[in-house]
C-alpha cells in the first residue's frame, strides 16, 4: 500500500470532546431502548422500540464519528471536495439517521428516574422552557436558520477563516450540525413534539423549497471560473487534482447528492402519504352513491 494512503488510514484523530458525548448519548439511547423493548415484549402491545430504530441511531453515531475523527477530516483541510463530503455527512446523513430513531423518549428512559423526572419537567405543557422553545423553533424559523448558516459559512471569507483557525472550524461544524438537526427535526416529526401537527404536504413543501437554494449554491461553486476558496490554492495538491478540478468536484457533490437527499426525503413522505390514504376505510356507498353525486361528482352541495 502507498505509504501516504497507509498513513491516512491510520490517522484517526481521537478527540475526547467528541468521543465522550458520542459514548454518552449512545449509551443512554441503548439503555432506554432496551428498557422499553423489554417492557413491550407482551402480546398485543405496540412496538415503538423496534430494532431498526436502534440500528438507525447507532449508525448515525458511527457516521458522525467518521465525519469528525477519520481521515476525512484531515483530507478536508487539503481537498475542498473532501471537506464537502464531511459537510454532507454532518448535515444530510447524520441528522436524519439520528432523528428517524425518535431518540428523545429513548434517551429519557436511559436516564436514572430522578434525572428523567427533572428533565421531563422542562417539557410539560405549562413549562416556560417548552413555550420559549416552541416560539423560537417553528418550521419557518428552522428553515431560514439552516440556510442562513449554510450560506454564511460558504462565504469565501468565513470559509477560509475557518480553515485557518481550528476553534472557528469546530464552530462551523457545530453550527452546521445543530441547525441541520433543527431542520430535520421538523421533517421527521421526532420528539419532543412541541409544535403541534406539521402536515405531510407542508413537510414536502419544506423539503422541496430547500432544493433550489442548495442546487444553485452547488452550481455556482462547480462552474466558477476562478478559485473561490483561496486557502486551497495555498496547500499541496493531492493525487494530481488541480484547484479548479477540486472546486468543481466539491460543487457537484453539493449540487447533486446534496439536493438528492432533500428529494429522496420528500419522495419518502409522498409515499407515506399515499400509503396512509390507501389504508383509509372506504366511504360507505350511502355517502357517495346518490343520483346527484353520480351525475356530477364534486359539484354536489
């Protein structure tokens, strides 16, 4: 194996400030999932603690670790397209994996009884914290905040500054991930459910509205005629990839796979909507089989 490739594969950055939260939340989720799973192993009981939820959550934890501590992070400081892969994992892959598992109740059940009761108090109907959180995080605000952070960090000055300063770079990743979790929270309908009903058609529109913003940003980067992020012109080039080729690849990754994630999520919601309609009980003939209805369906009073 090429010595450089071998060194990269071994160059995981085991950061304690990342490992501890990942282990903590992974352990809490697994403990809570196991408790709920055991309590539901009775005939006729619903099974919200399904195995696929555990698999989704642990996969999200694993992908987050890969994004932040694997050689992807090191290569991201040398190649723009690798940095883009890292960002796609942080905002398009990890949040949906974590949130489709509906982690809030499982993490709560992973806590000791006293801790669970204390945290639950923040989410009661009359809690000031719950009311403030509801006012600050409606779907529209979550959408705008996600794209404000997304576009803000892709400003050349901000992007270059983050690559030159480790603390700022960590802040970039933290804000990307936090706002993505907020964005996908509304899509998945995960707990805590404090905003009332967000209908499927509205969630589909919410996702589709994200596509042009992401797509246009990716296209602008891919077809730029000069380096946008000048930092990458100052570092050694890897594997014979030029600055402009690197930038084009990064833009294409944002444009196509990035946009596809929103579209795939919208298609999943549409499929669920159609399935829900198919599962509805048909109306009795007495409600639709009248002479007036059959003569002019839809025009009856």
